[in-house]
């Protein structure tokens, strides 16, 4: 912003020089010396941004101008207003006070320079006022940028800590589950196998002497091992999640990743008994959902996407609806064609509509009635 003030000073200095030269001056070297000294001092306090230099520079400039007026030529008084404005604005005084101070020298100027002094004073005041106002706004914006940068750093740090905490929780959960399974296998299966080995070794020693007792021991051992096998099956069944939980959770993770990566809100709503959806159907739903999200990102310009999964009497209905631009004429490319083929391979049907946003509906056949369960998930 100082550039405008510098240009203003150079214009006024040029005008003063031309006016003095036109009036005639015997000592041109003295004039050049005045010009060079004025330029050098102004350059120094604009180059060095230290506060005392920025204040001392205008003061020295005003003193030099008064020396030029008394020794060289009275025309140099025209340089005074812009230097006064520059000094007073650095002290953050108001415009009224600045105008009064700069107008005082007008009472001591000869009549032929009063109008020029007033015009140059108004011009200087306007340029200095605009320059310093813009400088304050720029300084305020830079401070706001620094504050935003600090806040962004804090938020990023908190997010990193949150992700680290989440990873620690996930790891701790896995470790606790492994520890629990190891304890179950040790307590139930380890003792069963150890006891069975002892029984079998004893039976092998008695099989020639007392076959009846050895057979009884082998029969007991088989029963114990059978119970151990049932214990393993029960533990694995408890550990393994149901297929419908895997399917709906994978879809939630897909939507979470899509929403976080593209700043598009996703909503998932399911109605009915999702246990009716088998593995093949979940695979088709996940594959078609991924393809639909890719198309939304490429073409729709949407800000939100809704996923509705509804279990009807004989069909599972999956609707993917966005609030994007839609399409009156739908050209089926490889993506939509692949979605149709997946649905048809399971005996289902795919319906696409672009009249209000873009909608993809999958109808996949199932058997059995549904319960009136309802769950929702939003991000």
C-alpha cells in the first residue's frame, strides 16, 4: 500500500522540480542535491520497516523540506502535506486532526502558491487515506489468515489424536477378543484334550489285558471329545458375525469413506428383517452401490445421497437417490449395464430414473415374511 504514497511523492517532487527549473535557478547542483536527499530519506524509511525508522523518516523529511524552502526555493513547500499525512497516519490519528495540521502552513505561504498547496494537499490526503485504510484492511486479513491457520492446525491435531485414539481402541478390542478366545480354548478345549490323551494312553495299555475296560475308556474319551467339538463350534458361532451384519456394516463403511472423501452427505435407512438377504444378494448390492457412487461423483454434482433398503414380502428393494442434476435421457454405459447384469443374474431387476436427481432401484427376489424392524444410520 506504500506504493501509492511513494508515487504521489514522486509526482509532487517532479512538479516542484519542473516549476523551479522553469522559474530559473542559478545553482542546479543544489537543486539536484535536494532532490537526491529527499529521495534517499524516503527510500530508507520505506525499505526498513522498523517503527522508529518509520517515524524518524517523515520527521527528517519535514525538516529537510523546511530547509529547502528557506535556502533553495519556496516551491518545495508543496511537498509538505503528503509528508505530514504520512507521519500522522503512522501515529493513527483521525482524519480531522490530520487535515488541520496539514492546513496550518497554508497561512504562511505566499498567495501565488496557496491554490496549488490546497489542491496538492487534498490529493495527498485522499491518496494517504486510501492507502493507509487498505493497509489496515490487509493487515487485518493477514491476522485473520494467521488465526485460521492456527485453528486449522489445532483441528488437524485433534483429528489426528482422535484417529490415533480410535486405532488404539480398535487394537485393544482385537487384543481383548483374542485373549478371550485363547482363554476359552485353554479352559474348555485344553483340559478336554489333555484328559482324552491320558484316557487313550491308559486304554492302549489295557487293551490286551482287559478289552472291556479299555473299550469303555475309549467310549468315554469319544464322548468327551464330542463335547469339546461342540464347545469349539459354539465358540466360533459366537465369534463369527451374522452375514446380514457384515453386509450392512460394509455398506456403512463404504458410505462413510465416500462422504468423508468427497464432502457429500450420505444417509442409510433399512426397513424389515435384513436376515432375509443372502450373501450373493449382499455382494450384488455392494457392487452396485459402489458403481452408483462412482457415477454420482462423476456426473450428478450432488450434495447428498440417500440409500433405502426395504425388505418386502418377496423382494428386497434397494433405492439409491441423489439430489443432483439428473438426466432426461439416460445412456446406459458399462456401469449401468454391469449393474443390470448383476441384478438379472439373481433373478432381479434394475430401474433407473433421472427426472428428479438420479435414482437407481434394485429389486432382488427373496422368500419369507419380514418383521417390522426399522433402523437408520446417517452421516
